[in-house]
C-alpha cells in the first residue's frame, strides 16, 4: 500500500500573500537595464557555442560585454552610494 500524502506545501507555495512587494518590484525595475545587457551578452555567447566565432561574433560579444559593464557601473554609481530615486 502506498501512503497518501498531502500536497499542501505545493498548493500554498503559490498563495496570494507570496507575491513580490512593491520595493522588490522597484528594485527589479532599477536593475532592468543590467538584466537586459546580461541577456544580450548571453545571447552573443550562445550564438557561438556550436561554431567557431567569426570576427563579427567577436565584435558582438565585445559590444555586449561593454554594455553589460556600463550598465553595472551606472547601477553602482546611481544606487551604490545609497541614493534612491
């Protein structure tokens, strides 16, 4: 015989009170340029996984890396010093 177990944890894991707070959503909005820059960098790397990177691929990766770094610097300079906009 198999014992019957409850699925209460699975049901309550998605309860209404488990939504992100306004502060968490604001933090995500502030970090969105960095998130998008990191996605572009990952896309550039993924595009070259199954082939030898061409000069154009290397340029795309360099540009994406510079954009990601610039987004990180902007985020740290804007919000790293405790400035909240």
